C-alpha cells in the first residue's frame, strides 16, 4: 500500500487542510450572470465534472502504484464520468441494507480490505486566473477521500453528503494541471452514515474549481428581524472576509428593483444592516424571493432572500404568524440508473410531482440533499426539514443504540455534521427546521449538536426524533423545539393533541409507510392533524421506490432491490417503499395522499337545494387561483354540468355555494361531483390541473333500490329444467345451460347460447397475495392456514324444482391441513329462468383466529375475457381504508388496466364499493355480477398464488394467465401501513365472527341488453 496517514479510523481527524464550512454560493463576474444562476457563465467557475481516469481496487492495501504523482501514466485505466456512484457503473457490489451495518461493528475501525477508487484527470486553468486564489470544491464524496494536486498532497475529508473545499492555490501552475483523488468505501464516518439506502461510493456530486481574489468575501449569513405586524424588516448581512475590502450589498425585489443597499469596509467580520418597508413575505404557497447581491471588487455573490418568521406560540407551529400544517414526504437522493447522483432535471421532476399532489414539505432524509435542490425549493415553494448526515441505526442491532452519541470521543464528529449542514444551507428561506440526524440513539453528542445549532441560528427550529418521549421520557430535550415521533398510533397522536400541558408541537417526521399497496391510514391521521392545533403534520415515508434498473438473464428490464445483486446482509425490498416508482410513476398511494391533504374541503350542507360548504385550507392563499366545476351523473351518465368559476374565500375561511341546477332533478341515484382546478398554468402544472374534488350522493326516494327492467323480469319467469348426470345437476333454460357439481358444492359450468363463461369451478376465497403492509400479520394468517384453505362439502340439498327456479343448499367449511376449519358456512344457490345464479351465504368463523384477508367468491373466466365494465369507485384501485381519491362512476376498461405493477407483486387492483360489474369478451359475452350491497371486485390475469410466488414484476409476467380471475368479495381487509407503521385499524379488518354475503351472476351478451 502507498504510504498514507491512516486517518480514516481516527475520530480525532475529520479533515486535513479542508476549508472551514461556509454558505453555498458561486462567485460571478457581474450581477446579470449571477442572476442567471448558470454556473458556466461565471469566469470564476470551472467544472471538473466529466471523464476521469479510474481504477477500482478491492482493498486500499492493493494500491501500491504512486498514481497521484505528476508523471504517473494512467492512460490504460478505465474512464469514469464524474459525478457518479461507482457501483452503478459496474464496479464493486451493489448493496442495500436498512439497519444492519455492512461491516463488523467495531467503531472506529473498518475492514482492512477497504475498497478504494482511484481518480485522475488533467485540467487547464484559465490564464486570467493568474494571481487568484484557487479552491476546489467537492459537493459529495462517499465516504472519505485523499486529494493530490500535481503530485502534492492537498488534503483529506470525510462526511459523505456535505461539501469539502480546499485552497489549492499554492499547488496550481500555469497550463496543464493534474488532480488525483483516492476514495475509500469505508471510514470511521461510516458508523455515522448507516441510513436506509443503497450503499454507494465515489465522487457522486459535482466537483469544480473557484477562483477568488486574495481578499474576498468568504462567507455570508443573512439574518432578518421582522416586525410583529410584518410591516417592516431589518436584514442583517454578516460578512466574513479573508482580508480588507470594500463590500457593497444590494437587495432587489422579484421585479429587479433595488429596495435597499449598503456598504462597508470589511476586514474579517462585518455587518451591513438594511431596512425594508412592507416586505413581501415568503411562504410555500407564495414563494416570493428577493435577491441579495454582495459585490466585492470583481466578484458578485447572489443569495435568495425570503422574508419569513418561524415560531411556536402556545405549542402551535407558525410561519409569519399563521398556524401551518406540514404536508410532507421524506425524500432520498435517488435515481434508478445513477444511484445517488441526481441530475438537476430529476430534482425538478420530483418537485413538480410533489406540487401537483399538494405536498408542501420535504424532509431531506437523512442527510443534506444536493445544494441545488434547496435552490429549487426556495423558488418553487417548499418547506424543508434539513437533516444532518447522521444515522447510527445498526448500533441498535449490535447492542447499544446510544453508544456513539454518549461517547465524548465522537462529539467532534457529531457536531461537525451539524456545523456543515447549517453553514451550507443557512441562507435558504425554504429551510424551516434543522434536524440533528436520524435513528442514532440520544445522548450528550446530540445535545451538543442542538445547542450549537440554536446558538448559531435562532431563526429556525431544531428537531431530532431520537429524543422521543416514547423512548426517553426523562431525557434532556431542552435544546429541541419540537416533539417528534415515527409511526405512532392514532391513539397516541390524539392523546398528545388533547393534552394542554405539552409545550411543544408534535411533528410526525415519518408516518404512513407507503410501501407497496399502501398507505391505508392517511385520512385518520389528517383528521387528527386538523382537529388539534398543536399537531404540526408530518412526512409520509417515503417519496420514491429505490429500485435499481437492471436486467434479467433474458434481457428484460426490472427494478432490483436488496439481495438481487448477491449483497449480504440485505433488507430485500424494504427500499421499495415509496409513493412513486423509481422512474417517478405515481402509485395509487400518492393519489390518495393528494386528496387527503388537499387544500380545499367541500362538504354538503343541503343537497336537496344544491347547497355546499367550501372551506379554504390554504394557510396564505385565497381561492382566486382555482375554478370550481360541477357535474351531475345518473347511473354513470352526465345529465347536467356547469361551473361556479372562482370563489371568494380567504385562508381558513368557509363559504356557502349553491349549485345552479337548471334541469329538473332526475329520478334514481345521482351523484354530484365538484372539482377545484387551476385557473392558469404554473411552473409545476398546466391550467386545469385538478387540486381537489368531492362527490355527493343526491337523495332520491328510489335511490336505495333500483326498479328492475321489465324485460329482465319477464326472463326470470321462463321455465327452468333440471336433469341429473351422476353427481352433476344440469340446469337449463331457454338459452342457458349450467352444471352444478354436488361433490364440489358449486357450479362447474355456466353457459349461454353454448358459450362457456367459466374456465374452472366457482369457489370461495379467503386468501390474498400479502401486501408489503401484511408482512407482519401474514405470519398469523399462515399459522391459521388461510393460505391453504380449501372447501369441504358436508351436505347438498336440492329443492323440488319450481317452474321458474331451483335451489341447491350446501353445508361447507374452509380449512387446510394441520388445523381445524377456519369457518363453517351454508351456501344457497338459486337459478331462475333468466339463467341468473343467486348466491346467499352465511358464515361463522372459528373463535380465536386472526381477521381474514378477504371473503368472497372466485370465478375463473375463459381466455379472451378482457373487457371490464363496472359501476362503483374508480378509476383506480381502492380499499376500505384507501378510497379518498376515487369517485363513484361507470368505468369501462381492460383487465390489464386494473393491474397495479408493484415492483414486489402483491394484492392489487381491487375496487371497493362496486355495485355491479360485467366481465366479457370483446364480443360482449361474459358474466354480469350484482350485489345486494356494494362489494369489492377485482379482475386479473394473475391468481393470488401467482402474485405471492413472484419476487419481481418481470417474473410475474412469465406466468400471466390467459384466463381472467374475478374476485367478488363480501369484504377485503384494508391495507394499512404496518410494514413499518402501526397495526391495521380494527374498523378496517374483516374481523366479523358471523356474516352473510349475497351476490348474483348472470351470463350475458352485453351488446344485446
């Protein structure tokens, strides 16, 4: 191994020759270039992104060549584009682990076989940089690195997701220069970076050079003091300089008008105070930005300024004096192809999607994001919970969760991460809360972080969930401003809201785990958040699935997760837990969140008069940017529609509106739908983007039971004939022939005009392919034998045939080997002259069993059965606890349209609240299903067993069935968020010990009806 100071295992050495942390900025040559924000327009900026020579070694001990020397020939090395994560470029091991450390837990030591990546490139410095101070900036390097310039050692740094800047002026020469970097995969800092993510390595964020005058503004801290009535503000510009210089400060409004300016002869530390009258305030709804230009000779620095005040009054979180609810998500830096290297347009795409789904807050879990991300949040309007690059979760497994935070030898490393977070991001108005990391125990070192942070910046709140009263009831939390929790029960949240003794507001930094088919408990949380002023809101875990795009042996692409790359230890698909897919396709869970946190609430006051109450839930906006449109539908067909235009209602105000029906109110069941949409296009959405909706069923005398059509009544009166063939009963009518098997206790054939509608016998079903949120309860389900339950027929009784109907009564049970039957039931099958089969079932469960996943009838229909039409909740999937984003209507779609492509296949696509459904071939030949009460309905080309056995979506595609499997469920239990959150709420469980279920099946030629 080359000779190196082995500082990567020395907690007393966090850096060598690294500059003190400072605020993020790029120096420009003039104000116009600075205003553009385009770094390449600055004569003082030079990127080092691009192709570098690269060599990977499995161990730093194998690095024997002096690759950093000026004359070293690296021409035979590979080329690697920087920034990048070397694992996504084919080097080393793609590895996902959540809690467990990927190395032996022996802090501060790491394995001797410590992988190393060597980087070399040449660059030319501009001639007009002669006499300048030259700095090199690394925005992010995982996990530590050594730096050489022209063969000379320039420095060392660790702390993967926070900048490292070095003054390399004395090492730079005219003409061609050489930079060399050695990155190590692990260092003692690895113990502080045990976040739930893929373990990437390398120079994964931007690298660049800056040229500065010898005397220049090194750092700027913009502080503000806003008067209580917000009529005036004082802006304090704290300047730190490297020498004596004349500094001019200009504050311009969004229109480019200078509203204040000041000057100072700065030498070391200076302050310029600016007075502003009637400042326009910044908030996430109206992200009004001023621009502060700091001019120093030939350099111009630009900073966004958003005037806002953050405080807590009577345990209520406020911005600019207004109580605010944080409607947030947790977001990792994650790209399906590039790993933690996230391009600018990818960040923009994320934020636009969030805006379109009513998200106003981002928690940068669990480290500072790319600095440009905060610039976007400033401009587009997001509140940011900015988190230090700190997590020690694996210590909980190894034995002492609090080991490092209680160890004084690690205090310097802990506090360093708070300092570098705050100093980099202190001038961003979007940052409203500093977070002292995540899941790292709690002790003296966290307290030191929080105390330093509060002393450095009094304008923001300080948060750390690890000090939760649930875990540390007697902990010293004086330095923390917020009570934080992860995945608490609703009972806990409500009890907190009801307790007037709590001085701090409660923030759920993680809740409603969005893994797979979920989350299913959003509405309940938000009912509480709105009900109690001391509840701040929270951030759903999490924004996106972290799958890595890869290929199966046959070339098909899929998103891989833990274990797919031979990585150990791994946490499987626990990284597939987001509201959007890795390539940013929204899951149904995001649509649910959008509706639950919508900033407009619409409620019925008197539907008979068309009177509704509209409540503005915005904190700072009136409703003038929205237009309200309505439609009235009967049986899924629009009978009248119109627009209310814009509505005058200030923040948190309610108004009454009247729907101006012009036509006579129609008979039958009618649904009124009101939508709120954008009047004009914005940066993040086009005109007409729906922000919220509400739907109401209009009362009508005959709304409960629809009269049957006369032609169908006549068909029912036709004669029914029954013949026997062994164990089979053949039931025939004018145009149908059904076969009932006494041994199976069910129908094995249903046909009309000779066209068969079944590909397998009808059967009862209680099993569903476990969702990610079933990962805990499925152990109980399988222990009870739900997944292997089959039907036992005890007795079949056939009624005396009537002219127009026949009944078969079946006593049965469902159960599997090793266990007593799960349930006993009686099924009464009745066939009338129309060919309709009516099923009435009564069921009694065995005592002591867990709640059922589902109970219903399964019908396997022949190949070619592809068209689905139904009346119920749509257009996308819904469940008893996940149905706020759907509305009643008549929907026509394909079987494949009902499928939800979760990366880990699982129960999906069910439609809660279905009233009738018809599943047919393209010719319209199939079965119509009607319930006496709404039922859950699904049609798929996959059985629950197919879904459960496939670990990935591409594997499922290999077993896609030609047949269509239809589930008609009395009920299906909700999906919840128990993959990490609390257990499924009792009211959403199919936990009835006794129940009855009825459904009707009729063979149809749909186009003739």
